[in-house]
C-alpha cells in the first residue's frame, strides 16, 4: 500500500518511457512507491478499467503526485523539475534548455513511439524487425549529428539532463540482441554509444537508478547484450557491474 | 532573403507540427521569415544536403533564431515561451503546466508520429487509411477523457496554451475528408471538436495565424471539410470565414 502523500509511479520494468521517470525520481531523491502495470500479462494490464480511469492513454508511466496524476514521461519530468528543482535536469541557459528538449523530443516523439510494443503489434510479423530497426537507425543517425555539436560529458554540455534520461533507455532498446547490429552499427553512433553506455550509465548506476523492476513481473530476464560488457569505442578503463535491471 | 537577426521558420504548409509553431509565433507577435520545405516535391526537400545540415532530423519545423537552429515543435515553443514570455502559452501554476505538457506530448508523441507521411509510406497502401484512423481514433479517445477534466474555454482552463496549439492542427488532420468519419465519429469527441473548431479556431484565426502557406507550393488545395462550415455540436452562433489556409 502506498503511504498517503507518497508519489506512486505506474510503471513497467521493460518500458523505456517508465525508465526515464525512474531515473529522474532517483536523481532527485524522491521517495515513491511503484505500482507495476504489466503490458503483456493478462492481455495487457494497461487496458484494465481501473488503469484507464487513472490514465486514459493506457500507457505507462503515470505518476500520482501532489493530488494529481500525470501521464507522458517528459511532462512528468518537467513537473518534477519545476516542483523539485534539485538537482536540476534542465540547464539554466535557455539555449541549452532548448537543445535538451529538442533531443528529448526527438527520442520521445521521433524514435520510441515508432518502435514500441503497441505499434509493432500492428506490423506484420515478418516486417517487425525491419520496421523497428528503421525507426531506431534513422533516429540515431539524426542524434549522432546533433550530439556531435552539443555533447560534453553528457548529451548537452557537462551536466546530466533530461536528454540523458531519454538516451540511456533508448540505447538499451537499440542495443538489444534482436535489434543489433542493424539498428546501431559498430562503425557509427559513437556519441550515443559513449554517452549512454559509459559516462551516463555510470552516473545513473551510481545513483542507484538501474533498479525499479516490479516484483510481480515474472518474465525471464534476457541476457545482457555483449556490448554492455565490453565496448570497443570507449576509453574508460573501469566499468561497474551491470545488474540485470539495466535491461528494463 | 531573411534579414539578419530575423527568425526563419523552415516549414511546410501541410505539416501539422509546423502549424503549431506558426500559431506560437503569431500569438507572440514575433516577426519571422518562412523558408518553405516541400515534403513531397523533388522527392522531399527535407532530404537535401542543405536542409539536413541544418536539421539532421530531416523534419519540419525548424526555427533559426538567436544564432541557433532548434528542431522539434514543442522544444521550439518552450524556447519561445522562455525568451518571449508574452502572451504566455503555459499557465503559471505548475499543475496546470503539467496538464498542458501532458496533452501536448500526447498529441505530439502519441498521435502525430503514427499518422504522418513518412510512417504511412512504410505501411502497405491498402492498410494506410485504417492505420492512420486507428492512431487518430485511439489518441482522441484518450484526449476526450482528459479534456473532460481539464478544459474550460480552452484545453486547460480558460487560457490558450501550447495544448491548443497542438490540438487545432491535429483535429484538422482527423477531420480531413479522407479520415472522416472513422477517426473522429459524430457521436464522440465533443470536447476536441468544440475546443478546436470553434473556440480555439476563432481565437487563432482572429490572431491571423491561419496563414503561413508557403508561396512556392503549388499543390491543389483540397476542399474544406464540411464540418468546418457547420458544426452541430457547437452552440456558438457566428463563425468567421475559413480561409483555405485553415487546412494547412
């Protein structure tokens, strides 16, 4: 049971959009309860009357907080930023904020919606892989060109921002054993690869945000993609262990 | 030729995402030049090297402003809001801002990307209409439930916000002669219908924002959908004439 007043995150451990919000909550040190919504079990728990009443979009994440329920991951993160500003996830400079939002929107509106479960279900089975690869590949090609101009240690400059919260789960999707190597070729995507797999992952892992796996879910954990264990592109010598939850 | 310092909007008159930004620029009274990017002519002008160098996402809109180029319509609108705050397009109350962003993200990330030209081209021709109708219909079903709780005169309360800037072009897409009546049934979507077609349209038309049609484009103008000429749901007695540009 959620304590009164404690935020409740409706989340699925494999949902990259939920993962963005889990990172934000963790980095800002916000204590919350998780209400798991399994997008596969029972024909999809997001379609239950109970959940639809809460979030008509029938999607995770949704965050119950401060007496309201907010859907859409970026809207949630912006709300957290405005009401719990420390540490900040948007830079102070409006131009840098624009870059952060551009990258976030590119991932959240231009890549993820085209390769998520509900869309792939509408594509003929033989075409699904090619469809998802195309969405991911063309999105990452654009991202590469942008990151080349914006990145420092992180996507925009040297601070972790909302853009990194979007990039990390999206690279994990692109880097799944099924998608690889077509969606994220070895010879490209150096920025996304470096930023996500090392610098950002390390920051986020050390903030303890790779967790959040819902207890109820009993799906077998897929093996870690090899790239997470060894990355030829990245010069960083050491790497913390990647818990299985990193694949969420 | 753009004057130095004057913002340049890379835009296509049929692009609903460009339309959102045209409304924002008009409401804020920002003088700008339009650089038309025809998504159909010449195999798609967004694929030219020149445009890709400017916007690796190969999408409109993109706004050249204050020495930078911003892509993604909502990132552009947020930047305009932070640097040209009058009149505001986000409410002052953080909770209302969250609702505005949730609705905006639902449209910009949950409906539009699934029914735009580049995605429909990947769907087999016989399936395209059904695909687009499904995306629009399920999105508007969610929107209806949300607007019922948030709307006053406009999507959130009684002020025009970014959410309205997203709703108006999306309803125009849903209301095209091809999509109708399947995507936006007569017996539903009362809120979206009312808000978009009358209250918001009137406000936005009177702000002179229905224009913006790029001079270069010579595609024949489709006929206005009948609903724009007469709307049974709406009690407002008078209606300004709809110029052809309303279909942009």
